[in-house]
C-alpha cells in the first residue's frame, strides 16, 4: 500500500506540472489526471470517480489569463491517493466522497504553491542582465526541477496527513454518515452544474436555485 501511495504521489506531482510549468497537454485536468493516478495505484475506478467529480465541481472556474482559481489539479493529486487509502474501511463510493470532502482545502494550498513558484521564478535571471541562450536554458531547467520537487513534497505531506485522518476517522463514522458520503460525488456534479447555469443569473435567483438543489439532495438521500 505504501509503494502504491508513493507511486500515486509521484504521478500526481508529474501530472500537476502540466497545469502551468510543462507542455500543457491538459493531462492535469481532474477528469484525466484522476484515472491516470488511479491506474498507477491499481484502482482506476476510484480515480475516475474522484477525477470526474472534481472536474465538474470546477466547471465555472477555468484558469483564463492571469486569473488563478483554486488548484483543482493539486486537489486531485491528493484526493485520489486518499480515496484509495480510505477504501480499506469503506466502499469505493463513500471513500471517494470522504476523500473529496477532506481534500478540498488542498486546492487553496495548490494555488499558494503556484503563486509562490511564480514569484520565485522572477529572480532566476537578475533584471538588467543580458542572458544568453545557455543561461535561459539553465534557468528554465532550474525552475522546472524546483517546481516538481516542491509539488512532490507538498502533495506527499498532504496525502500522508489526510490519508491517516481518513483511515482513522473512517472507522469511527456512523453508518448514516458513510451513507451520506456516497452522495458527495453527485453533489460535486450538482454544485458544478449549478454554478455554470447560475453564472448569468441575477443574485436573487441563487437562493432559489440553492433551495431546489437541497430539496433534490434530501429526496435522493431519502430514496437511497
């Protein structure tokens, strides 16, 4: 399990680099990143569940221009290994929901890391100096390596702490809470679609839309 977790963290850090620092082939999107990390760890089903949920949750927050939303890629890199670890004590749907719930704050950590790396990269070539091709190549290499190592360290720490919490708390949760956690992936879809639909709506309609969503979730929980 430890080996699978380390491979998942390594894959998550490498795929996260695609978000800003390398290639940008869109493999850092949660819907692609999640299944790939799950495949590396031997459970692509959980990876698909977590990745698709987080992809839809961030429907209304694309990184456009200088705007940096909370980092869904970093969150995915943490949530998939946590979900697979949580599967030791609960079924995959509940484990995925629990992992998403616990890992959501790491999206802010990813954004902080991204901002910090951009600031650090500003000093790679001192202002007012004429940098040759070799200097630029070395600066780029240093920036990429530093970003990968910092991302790897941050993801590893988050996965270690949250996985331990998920395994410990998962054994203490009552059945009704575990049952509710199974709805968490669906709730991510509802929140993402609602945010996308309500973007152009007047603010007064947001409360009504939220109320309809809550009624729908309650009905689904009652029928489950």
